[in-house]
C-alpha cells in the first residue's frame, strides 16, 4: 500500500498521560499536514511541514502539542499531559508540493484518541 | 477555526436519485476540493477544481467551481448504496508556502436501497 499510513489507529489513555502518533506520508510527497477532527465537524488544520521544516502552526496547537519531521519523511505528533478535550481523530495528510497539485492533499486513515 | 458553510447538513434519498450539495465561503479560494469520508476512516479525495467556472466530472460525480470563487457544488447522479458517507468541501488559498485546506462541516448522505 503506497498511501498515507498512520499509527496507532486507536489510542485510549488516561488524562495526564502522554501520547505519540506517527505518520508515514506518500514517499515522493514533501508536504505533510496534521489535522484534528472532532465529532460532527470537518478536519481543522493543526500544523504543516515542507520537508523537515515546520512552517506553520495553528492556534489550536497548544504548547502541550509538538510535531516533528526530523528527516523530511515520517512525522510524529506528541500530546503531553492529555486532557479530555484532546479526544479526537488526528489526521495526517501529504501532498506533492508542485504548483498545480498542491491542493490535492491525501489523507491517512487517522488515529483516534480517547482520553478518559 | 474558520469553516465553510456546507449544506444541507444531511440528506436521505432513495437509491437511483440524484443528489446536490453545496459549499459557500465569505472568502475567496483558488482551489476547491471535495472529499468523502466513511466512519472511522480518513477523507478520500473525489474531485479537485482549480479554475473559477470549472466543471469537472469523476464518474457519477460532477463538481463546479463557482464563478465568484466563493462557492462550489457537488452533484451525484443515480445514487447507489455505497455513496453513503460524509461529503466535505474544502477550500484552499494558494500563495505563500502553506497550502492548507479549510473544510466545511460536511453533508451526511444516506441512501435507502
């Protein structure tokens, strides 16, 4: 399968614990995005990488959230000291980065987080 | 965060019927995309539109990029049960280095066989 891969698919944790999600983008894509989706809502932008550089962070990304893409390939999203409000589906997407194709973001299957 | 106005919120139709849904924004976008999402899965890209007035088809799906660049619609013809899911519109403002998408809240489609 050559699509965007995310793991774990599901994570249940207790409030206050740290969690980490991983995203492997489509191999030739240099842009990588993290989105958060809560029930009944569309995905909301969290942060964006071009290669290894994190170029934009949303105000939704509190200081408990950190994302990395150390070698410009896979990315991790860590949430420290989780709160119940962090419960959501965390989606990763990647795109080619060429002018015409930059609108075509391809999403992974998501990592669903439940904070008890 | 900012979201697009997508309507209707939900639709219940009979198999074989045509469906139309639309998306409006107070801001101009220069790319519109339509995605479909099944429960517990990520959104899957259906159609991408890059030019105002553009009309694009993908099988039974047809989408148009509004001439004002502030709206788009998606039509599904001759619906089938596997069309069930949530359809999202997304707008993109290209320029600079970030090409993030702004999503609507989705239209939930139910198809009765």
